[in-house]
C-alpha cells in the first residue's frame, strides 16, 4: 500500500528531539518522541509539545530512528517534490567524467534513506526506511521525471532494512535493467552487475580514488588487493608494466577478467587468494611493488569489533608498506563506519613506525564527491583513505 504525500498524521517530539533538527541532524530517535500514531509508517507532520510546527518527516514506527527530516515547511511531499529534490541533486553532479555515479546520497543530499545510483541510462535505487517504502510510487515517479531513465531497479536487499521491519528484496520497479551494464569511468571501461553485484552493482564511492591512484601509479609492478571486479587494477594497468589483482571471490575475479578484456589489457594477473596469507608470502619472498592498493571490506561491523579490526588493518598495512619499492606509492583505506578517521590515521602511523619506512602523506581522502558527507552528521561518513609514498 502506498500513501499520497499529504501528511495527515502528527508526531510530537521533545525539546531534545527538536534541538537535533535545529543543529542540522535529520534523525529523531524513539526516546525523543512524546506522542505518535504508532500505526503505519509514512509521512507525518512534526510539532513540539506546545504545538509549534517543526517540519515533515518520514516516520518508522518499528525503528529506533523514528523520524527522518524531509522539510521544515508545510508543502505537500508529492511526486513533484521528489522530482525537484532529485533534479537538484543531479545538477550538483554535473560534469562527472563517468557514466556510473551516485545521484542521491541519502542524508548527505537531504533525502534521508534514499539512495539513487545511475548506471548509464539505468537507475538503481534503494529505499532504506519504512516511511520511504510507504511513498514508493511518488519516489519512483519523481525519479522518472527528474532522470528519465530507461528502467529502474530497486536493490532493496540492504541488511539495514531489517531495522525497519522491511523485507530484503530486489524489485524491477520500471522496465528492465540488464544483468550487466558497461560503465565508462575516466577512460576505463568495466561491467557493473546491478542485480547481483555488491551495493548497487559496483563500488562507486571509490571512483575518484581510483583516478587518483591511477595518476600516481608507477611504471613497474602494481598490486591491487581486495580487487573485487578489478576497478583499481584497471586504472593501474594503464601505467604499470604488470598488475597483480587479488580477491577471495572467484566470481568477482571472473568479472575482473572480462573487464580487462573489455579494455584490451593483457598485463593483469588475476589471483584467487586470502590477502592476509598472500601478503605474508610476498613479504617472505622479498617481492617489491611500485604501487599497492589496499581496499578491504569493513573489518569492524560493530563497535565491539574495533580493536580486533585494527589488528587486521595494521597487519595488512604494515606488510604493504614493507613491499613498497623506493619511491613506491600505497593507497590504503577503510570503509568501517566504526573506525573513525582519527583512529585510522593512528593505526597507519603505528604501522609506518613498525615498517621502518619513511612515508610521505600525499593525500587524505574520503568517498567521492557524489557521496557527500555532512560535517555535522557523522553517520554520513564511513570511507577514509590515504595515499602514501615511501621516500626511500
Ligand atoms: N576495490 C574494489 C572494492 C573491494 S570490496 C573496488 O573499487 O571496486 C572488498 C573485496 O574484498 C570483495 O571483493 C571481497 O570478495 C574481497 N575480500 C574479502 N575478504 C578478503 C580476503 N581475506 N582476501 C582477499 N579478498 C577478500
């Protein structure tokens, strides 16, 4: 069932809840709710106890995050409203030199719990809250008007939907998105897999970092660990003599091989291995690389697992630093939300000390600009990385 965009129900929040919106954070938690309809999710109007209007929000009665701010105004939140917001977000992406990129990054673009990625003429979106799911038709209509895609696929299989009491499903919402879509990314071509690939089919958040690393790659040997379908390896292969691309997933590597062929690259070796084991072996054999990329999955899935995760991060970073040839470059990152930027850089400093190498910090990076982080909403940031050069 879907609602129209007119908020007919009201939620009353505490002064602390109101203060969060005032401070630019779009979420109000269960503990800051005074009165709520409690029945169905959807769009609600929000007031403080004396009745002052605070705005309109997506309401999720089963979630700890009860309210997500859409607007401080009273305007109808209909298909036209979604269309305008999506158009504005798309306008902020003008000039991106790739055919696949994020058009709407949820909270970061003022559209909480809504992710919209473009893959050429197709759109792959995620509706990540119960309130948003309820207005699905208006959102789809808005996307259609704003982006005129050939088809829209909903990758509503992200685990966080469980917190909202929503099913995990992949839904063809408009037309049919093909199994693979060829993407052009700053001169490199790769195949994304919208139905089955990670996230919405590719790791779009690393796009700018891949270009950065490509521009710093040396002409000798390169190592891309946790390569997935080879996105970094492809950018490295343009400059490096040989690239060793490593992943534990045979399926991902199979797509990597296809991607290499698509670009006519014959200088990438695809190896199925555990990166931890392989790093140990490479170090024991005293191998050296001009360029190393470390893009592991999130080692810390919860706060409690941070200490153990840091041990893992330090191990791979220390070994990678030791593998660098003189003048070699290391790109390293973490997408663990629970590992803050400060903690990540402390770990890197620690690894650098133990490595005995002198490492220059060439760049401190986050996710690409199409995945904007809000400075006052820490929950919108997760990816941090560094580009380092071993001086000698
Ligand atoms: N660099 C990629 C994204 C990497 S995602 C890009 O830019 O597109 C992380 C990858 O690490 C996944 O493909 C996963 O299969 C792989 N992986 C997870 N654990 C691993 C391990 N221990 N050794 C090697 N690969 C691993």
